[in-house]
C-alpha cells in the first residue's frame, strides 16, 4: 500500500487558500462596487449629509429639506412662506454633478485598494447652489405689510375737556431688512424662522380741524352767548385757523369782525415808533416804550406818537403804516387822552359789516387776523431778519429792533387770559386789552406769540357781549381756549 505524498496535501491547501482569497476578493469587489456607486461617506451637499446615497436619493433629501416653509413672525402673527412662492429653486444638476466628480475622481482600482485596506478620505462639502426671485419676494412682503402693518393713530380730543388723548404708535414692515433675513433662511437647513424687522412709527399730532372742533365745544361748554373770534397761526407751517361764533352759531370772518382795539393797539404804535427811531434810541424813549407795553401806559403812548411818530398826525400815521402792511382793518383815529379829537372817521371792511356789530370804538379798532398777522411779522423779523415787516419798510428795521419789541411783549406778565392757560415759565409775547365803561366790560382781547416745545404759534382771542362780560368766567374761557391750543401742540406735555 502506497502512502499520500505530503507535497500533494500542501498543494491542495494552497489551492484552497487561493480559491478562498479569490472568493473573498470577489465579494469585496462586489461590495466596493455597490459602495462606489453611491456618494462617499461623509459627503455633504448644501449642508445635507448624503454619504451612502445615490443621486436620486440625495436629490430627494435635498428637496425635502429645502422645500420646508420658512416661518415668518410679524409681531404675534406667524406666517409660513413656501419657497416656491418666491420661485426658490435648487440647482440639483450642478450640485450632484460636483458630488459625482468627488465620487469618481480617483481610479477605480486605486479606490478599491484603499477600500480593502480601510483607508478613507474626507470629501469636500458641496456648497448650496440655488436661485430665487427677489421681485416676487418683495411683492409678497408688500402684501404682508398691507395686511399686518399698523398705522400710528393721531392724538384726539377728549370730550368734555381741553385735553387730548395721546396717539398710539404704529409699525411698518422693513421690507429691505426682511429680504436679507428671508434669503438667509431660504438657504439654511437649520434656521428657517425669521422675526420680521419692523419700523416703529410715531403717532402724529391731532388734526388741525379737530382743534377747531375742540375750541368750539369749549366755548359751548362755558355757555358764553356773546361773540368769540379766534385767530391761530402755526409759525412752523403757516397754517391758519380762523373762526368766530355767536351763541353757538358760526359767523363769517370774511371780512373779519371789527373790535375795539383798546391797549392792543399799542403793538402797532410800537412798530410805527421803532420804524422812525434810530437803532441807538435815547434811554428816555426806550423807557416810554417799555412803559407803554409792560405797564400799558396811555399817556406814554400819546407821548411816543407826538415825539417820535408825528406831533400832529401820530394816530393817522400809525394807521398809514398798518395799511402799507396790508392790515386794512387796524387803525387809530385819535389819541388815548380823554377829550382828544377824532382826527378822521375811518371806515374799514370789518366795521362796515351789517350782520355783526361789536360797537367798536371809532378811535381805535383792529381784528384778530390783523393783529395776529402783525405779531407774525414781528416774529419773522426777530427770528430771521426777514418777513413782511422788512419787505414793507426796507431799511427801517433791524433784526435786533424786532427782538427788542418781542422782549417788551414778553415782559407783559399779566397772569390771566392767554397766560393763565399755559404752563408756568412758558414764554408768551403778548398784549391784552379790554373796554370798560362805567365799570361794565363789553370787550376783552389778548393777542400773543406763544413759544412751546411742540411748536410756536400766534393766538388771538377777542370776546364781546352787548350787555356785559363777567370778568371771571370770561377770563376763564380765554384761559381754557389757550390751554386747549397749547395741549394741541404739546400732547406729551399737556397742562
């Protein structure tokens, strides 16, 4: 019997091992081929991990993530923006093509050899490539703004008072800022929520027409059944308000209503005197001027007309100056001193009216609009060195002289009428006056420039009653009207 050769057994074992190795290699080759058909492990496209996925699976995953709506927050409201609304589109072909390049950039057998030895490489991330329509996004945001923006509400009068309810602030969408934030969210995989930027809009002041309603309601609430004529000029915008009422009924102010000017006529006298004075007037004359305005001296007013304006025609010269300024309803026809002659009977559009009569003094008259415009001329001259006063009398006034006249009026510190309706320390350059015959007052007026944080204005109020004005309620009504106007300009600082 022959024994098996040891060599034969060894050969058999070798062949078996080779066959096993070949089988294992074939299995690994098949597995590698399957792996290489997909994207490499660790690959990210536009921030999305796609390792181990094929093109179709990777495209599906990208679409799923980037098709999620973007959450928009407008205040407490939540709106979901579908990316398709703004034509957001992924450039899948170029991103997947870039990923394919990374998958196949090495030779097959090189990658297979690395696979067998467990050697791996870190693929580079493929950045997002996408487009959207900014015009469509802006149009979408404009629609949102139209639906959700909250306009500021203006201040409104509080019924039964002279105060105003402050307005409410509003909000408007900052579309430019929102575009930037939404574009960022559309391109993000993790932060797809946007708090829309809003611009805060401050409330406006109350409407001018609301102020007139409030003033008329205030007159009615006081139960005054005489004539009230109010002229208001906004010195920032040149807006005017002018109306008159009698016992609740509206009176025409075209032409305006003639009133006895009383001491308010001293403002025109002051203007005419300064027109004829040199810039360095003597102290005595300046003292008379101050006394006329601050102390309301009648004698010094006559002295100024005699010695500065014209010794024989002083009142008429004042009248002529007012005519040059266009104030056709303001005049003086005689001096203050009792027994002074009436130099001329002067007819004006205001005192020629037949529908209303305040029994104006033939010696001196004005209207709220006339004296209001004269104060406005003084204000412009003092503030800018220009205006109607400078234009009507070129070379006769300086800005400094106008400042001095304003200062005199500011020193008239009567604590009632217009001043009583203002917070303490509010600057007011004004002149007041009233007519008293045998102790009975029929006409009261106050005309002033009011300086406030919310804006400067001219306010003139004249009141007349054919029988008698009772001082306390009349003065209180003027104060309340003044307070209402102040509150209109200073809603956040109401008195």
